[in-house]
C-alpha cells in the first residue's frame, strides 16, 4: 500500500565518484548504481538498495556469471547464463532461492540496473559461443535460464525481508551524485532515524545549481490571443480583445532526492529543487469597445521538454518548461491599452515542498512602457492585471506506477494597472497606478 509522500528539498551533492564498481559483486546486502548524464535525455543519477544478503544478488561477471543472450531494451525477458567464475560466487544467487531475489544486471542487459528473478530453470539449449566454452577447457558446464522483470510488487517481503531504496539526481555535471558507503546502511540510518539521515544527506549537497549545468538554454518567442469576445447588435458590434506576446531566454537546472522501498514498493520521501535564470519580455494589449469582466484563465503559449531522469521500473521524471499567460480585470468601452511585462530573474531557487526550502533569487523589473488611449468624454474605472508565468512541470512515476504525481514550480511575473480616469474634451482627470510583481509557488496534483 502506498503511503502519502513526505516531501523534502533537494540540494546538489558534491561528488566523490560517479563510476560503477563492476569488479565487486553485490553480495553483502548493499548494491549501488550510478548513471552518467547523456546531456540530452537523462540526469546524473545515483541509487543504492539495501536489504539482507539473501534479498540482493548479482549476475554480472563480478559474481561469476556470463550472460549468453540478453536484450538491452526489454524490462521483461528470459535470459540464458552460465557460471564461468567461482562456483561459490555463483551459488549466492540461490542463497535463499533465486526466485524473488533482486539482482544487479550488467550494463548491456536490460535498460534497468536491477531486476526481479521471476523464475529460474535449466535451459533446454546447453550450447554457448566458443568464447565461453574455451573458459572451461573441456570441462562440463550448465546453462541456466532466468525470467527477469521489474514487477517488484510480486516479491513476498517475508521471503528475504524488505529492500530499501535511496536516489539522488542532478542536471549539473559538477554534481554527479554518489553515496558515501559509511552512511548509506540501514543499521546506521535506523540508529540515527530516517529523518535525521535525510537531513544530513541534503545538508551535504553543494548548493550551487550553476555548476557545469548540462541542460541547454531554452529560447521562447510566442504571440497569443487568450481573450477575444464580441457581441453583434443591429446597429453596432462591440468587442473586447487581449493580445499577449511572450519571449524568454531561460537557463534551468534541477535535482531530486528520494527515499523509499523496492520491496515492498513504496516511495516515502521525495523532494525537488529547481534553479532558474531568465530574461522575460512580455506585452499585453487590450482593445475594448465594450464593458466586460475579463478572465482568461491560465493559457499555455509555449512548452518544451527538458532532459529527465529514467531508471526503468524504479523512477521516471519527465520535466517540461512552459510559458503561461493570464489576464483578468475589468475593461471599459473605447479603451486601447498597451503595457509591457519585462523582467530579469537571477539565481532563482524554487523548492518543492516549499516548507522545506525558501525560494529566493534576484528579480529586476525592466523599464515599463505604457500606452493608453481613451475615447473623449469617456470614464475609465477598473483594474487590469497581466501575467507571464514561466513554469517547470515535473511528471513523476515511481515503482511501476504505484506512485504518480505532477509537480509545478511557478514563477509568476505580473503587471497591475489600477485605473481611475475621467476624460473631457481636452484633458484627463484621475490617476493610473502601475506596478509589477514576482511570486513563486509550487504544488502537486
């Protein structure tokens, strides 16, 4: 049963090493995997699983096994393998029965680092390539078959106990993540408490998202009409129309931290940090020949995918950068309004959940140009509010879909006009109050 998420913030971690140790088998109940960033599709990622020595095993050459045939792309498959190393090492797979054991895979076998052994049997095909038979020098050998998948929910925890899971990931190449082997042990965590361990890990992250960021900058330029309504009468036609243009150049960095269980599958704690530097330019035009209440709602005018994190069967995060616009207020008849929405955002830091990190950053409004045209003898009362809202949306799926969420990190830039004017034949009486603002928000659904 999935427990509610307890969210914690992410800070980028200083790295010791980002490689995998393919010379040492996973026999002691702890196994780790580090995934290098591709620069275009995945983050730097590190995960550790912990359990009893019988719960976790290994079918890499380090554990004595040679795989005869394996698909690099399938999460569910039957593979043939033969023990070409120390038989005592190979026997670890059957420590408490192979079925239900979590095994580490070689990099060219399956897209996932770990799999469940669903079944094990002697292969009917005992032939192997000559490169393998040469290792036996005429001695007999046995080819086994394993059915592998990522259906971790089918493992009975009473067989070998629970298997815990710890994940960190970052888009910054200077923050390749790895775990300190002296701290990522269940005994150590239980002694100090899970919450204390999480805080200790997060406090060790290097809080500098600008370090060697691997995500390419995003450039946006888009015009949109979020509101256009008209009414036709026998003698006249009245219309209210809003046009918004938005352009942005944004540099984004982000990272994640998660804690849960592989057996039984459960994601218990998760947090996201996002950094943003951006130049935002927008313009709102209002042309009104009618009096109307305006509420465009939030309208997406641009979206682009960002390289995400994908550990098949365990955790997948697909981020999207969006530019949303919104306008609301009251429009009077015979008004033409043109106002800028231009800002510079420097070193913005946004956390989810917000109670675990203070969003911050530099925010500088640019010079705002205002053009206003009011028909003679018309009165103008009301307020117009325009928004350009850069948003980083994270879609999350964990452990075969048992945990799903969509997390939005918003940076809302706005311009507000309070209008109180009375026009005569040759002058205006009243005032215009123009102000700008920036607000950050984050939420999950």
